[in-house]
C-alpha cells in the first residue's frame, strides 16, 4: 500500500458548488475510484486549498490512473470539477493536483 497526498486550489466562487457535488459523488465515479485500487480517499479544505489523501493498494499506479482517465463518466465529472480548481503553479509537469512529499507517518 502506498499513501498519497495532493494539493490544488479551489476558486472561491466555486467552492460551495464543489462541496455540493462531493456530497453526492456519482456512483460510477466512486466505482472507478475503487476499481483503480484507491482506498481511504478524503479531500479537505483550508484557505482556498484542497488537500487530498488516499491509499493506493494496486501494483501499477500508472496503468490504473490511465484506466480512470479513459472512463467516460470520470471524464464528465472532471469536466465539471476542473474549471472549479486552480492548480498550483509549482506542480510538476503533467500534474493537475500537485503531489506532496510525505514527511511523517505513524499507525
């Protein structure tokens, strides 16, 4: 199992709508998240930033993320979410959500 932390901005004028959508995520999107070996997925908000944490339990993250990106329902979801988000300028090339470095963990 591998843990991930990611961060992205959320546009202030879109925050309430973003929360509304996430209160009732489409079942097909949730299924795809699960089918792509993501577990324990949470998104938090503070001062215009969204922080996501999830655990990846598969053995080929790149293939699972490609599978998710190819899913038509997930693509429709992203088409709604992406205009609400404000990616960090410091993110790595090819990232939308910026991956974070884990500096501490305890169970």
